[in-house]
């Protein structure tokens, strides 16, 4: 008989958790991942789901996600253990018809709850699905170089975007909309979820100052790739600033405009300011 862990979307989810751990982005129980399941994926595992458990409060309201199923990491669970025993560390949840409650339908077999960042994940999913229903993945990690930059760069969207764009020619092509910055806030609750989901209307990535990064994407490859690209650019910037406090040369605004034309991306002028 088929197991939930045999489904392709579960295998890809587990692989992404392991890849993130191997990048060093998930110390202890750091980080979390959620995936909005496709109707055919729900159908594939439907008879293996237990839809009798009690509904619990999400901690916010996501009316547009009513009836949707998500695969999510567990609160307090370690990314490094997901590949060893997925059914103890991740779960499938269903959002109720009011968009305020969820039910665990599979997984977390030794007990537990979905990620402590469930309000941010679900509010981000809601914002994204309203923009484009192809968005399915929300990923939160603790990449060290990007976190380090949140101590030395002004916490402004335009500064983080421009400084990271300058670090690798592919950056403006990979995240042409830029990225947003949430100032330090208490994690795990509705307030930080509201601020993050506001930024997700405009961007696919939002920095949490002194904490980490949230990324959104259509699939696991794109979302992991976005996290990876941003953290790689952050690493280069940390190296550059460690060598000297100025750049002898860099990519200039007109050069970004030229790149945008050839690569058929739109780069908002707000990020191409003169310094
Ligand atoms: O511990 O990353 O933001 C999980 C987290 C909380
Ligand atoms: Zn975190």
C-alpha cells in the first residue's frame, strides 16, 4: 500500500529540508517550510488522511485558503531529522471553511504542532495565491551572511535590494522585483505575519532583521534557488566589506538598465538610485 511519504511532492519537500540543513541554514529547530498542495496531490493521499482530529486556531485569518491542504514542518522539529523520519517531523494540515482554524490530517506521529511561524506562512500563501495561483512554496531559513548584513546595512528595501543586486549579475534577473525588509519584531505571531505578508504583495523575499529570510515561489526548485541566490550574494557582500569598506568598481545603474533590456526583466527605478 502506498504511504504519504511515497508521494512525489512529499519527497521533494523532504529533499528541500535536507538541502537547507546541508547549507547550514537550519541550526537546531531553526527555519520552517510549507507547501500548498495541488488538488490532484490531495486526491493522491486522501484516503491516508485522518480528518477527525480537532480544529485549532491558526492565530490569524486566511479566508482565501479555506479548505486548502498544506504540507508543513513541525514546531520545534529539526530540519536535519526530516529526511530520517518525515512522519515524525512534518505534517499535512487542512484549513477550515472559516480560514481561522486548522486540523492535522497526517504526520507528527509522536505529537506536536505545525511550525510556530504558521501565521506568517499562511498569510504569505494567501497574499501570493491572490496574485498568482501558481505560488505554492513559502520557505523560512536562517542564512548567516544575510543575517549579518542586517546589522550593518540600513534596514531599507532599496538598500538591501541594490547592494545584493550589485554582488552578482544574475541577482536582478533572479529577483527583479527586489526584496523587502521587516525590522526586528517578535517572531511567531500575527503582527510579524501581517508585516511580512504586506511585503509579499510586492516581493518574493522578505528579510527578518537579525533573524532570517522568507522566500516564496511556484515550486521547490525556484524557492530554494531564490534563498540560495540571495544568501550567495550576501556572502559576497560580506567578503567585499571584510576586505575594505568601499568598492573599487561595481555594476552601475545604467548597466542594470542595459541588463534589464537584454534579459527582458523590468527593474524598478526606485532601486537604481544614484549613490
Ligand atoms: O525555530 O525559525 O522563526 C523556528 C524558527 C522561528
Ligand atoms: Zn526563524
